[in-house]
C-alpha cells in the first residue's frame, strides 16, 4: 500500500505489466527512454516542513519541457504516475527500459536527472 494515498501496489504492478505489452514494446522502439516521476511524493525539508506534491509536479514538468526543447524530444518521454510504492524517501522516479530507480529526488536534482536521461 502507498502510505499516503491508500493505493494498492498490486494494482500498480498490474498497470506496469499492462504497459509492458507488445504494444508498449512497439512504442519503445520509437522512444529510447521513458522516465516515470511520481507526482504525489512529498518529503521533509531540513526545516521540518513537509514539501508539497507540487514540487514533484514541477520537477516532472521542467524535465519534460527541457526534453521537448532538445533533439531528444522524439526518443525520450517523461510521464507522471500517482505512486511508485517508494513514498518514504522523497520524490521517486524510474527510468525504463533499464528499470533504473531514483529515490529521494529533490527539485534541484533536475540537471542531474537530465544528464542521466540524455547520456548514451
Ligand atoms: S506517493 Fe508513493 S511513490 Fe510517490
């Protein structure tokens, strides 16, 4: 279960299994990488204040816009998800097709993520 939104992780896994169907694999032939960012995540700031999910939304939107403005716009996709089941450590993301996880992300990690996405 997602600790914040009472989301059934089994349903989330079924969702990922569904998108990894042949249709999705065909789609993945056109794009090289697909980053999913959880836009529900929050985290505790050093001041003790809990962040807003809007920070995750902004991180995802900024990454998506930068990819759209680059030569990678047809080969890299950035999508939002409601929960990845990794709610404890900050903003969570996963990059396919490798299945590379990013936990504890902060809005300031945008450049680092962009570097990882655009390499290769
Ligand atoms: S709220 Fe669960 S991973 Fe973001």
